[in-house]
């Protein structure tokens, strides 16, 4: 009987510590989310505009090069583009689904992206020049969390 009582107390202790541990994990997760939310609203954030292209097979290397240079040249014509970089897919995972060229533009605000960059005549002309060469485009925008 003593052994059973001791086992019961041990089992209750394990359950309580497990519950306490889970409660601590939940509290830590909630705290982490709150910390993240406070970071999200800092003034140090930047808006990233990620554009990934899958070019048509019949587009030449020269066509793709010219389009990349035209994309880069938007930085000279649209001053709200704070930074621009690009690169080719180099992932060994073979999950790119034919998307090969990745471009990253940086803006300071949604207004800069939406009201200045997107409707800018140079951007519209660039988008028009892409149409004969693009099979697909994938775009993701996100705020950095420094």
C-alpha cells in the first residue's frame, strides 16, 4: 500500500511538473509573440519586395540579361527604391519549379512601393517589356524585423 501511495504521489508530481512545464512553454511562446509584435512596429523596419521570374524557354540569354539590366536601371529612375540586388537560383533542393531569377528591392514604406514605384511610368514600361518573356512571376513582400 505504501508503495502504491508513493507511486501515486510520484505520478501526480510528474503530471504537475509536466503541466507546469507546458504552461511555462505557453507563456514563453506568448511572450515571444508579444516581443515579435513590438519589434514589428519599430521605425527601423524596411519593406522588401521579392520578385522571382520563370522565363519562357524561347527567351534568349541576351533577352534575360537585357531585362535584368532594365530592372536594375529602375533604381536610377525611381528614387524610392532604396536598394536592389539580384541573383540566380543556386539551391541544390530542386524545388525552384523553374523559377531562376530572384530580385530584391527595398522600400521605406508601403506608400513608396504602392503610390510611387508601382504606378511609375518606368516601372510600367519595364513590366510591359517583360510580358513576351515571362512564363510566371512570383512576388512576396515583407517587412524586415531588425
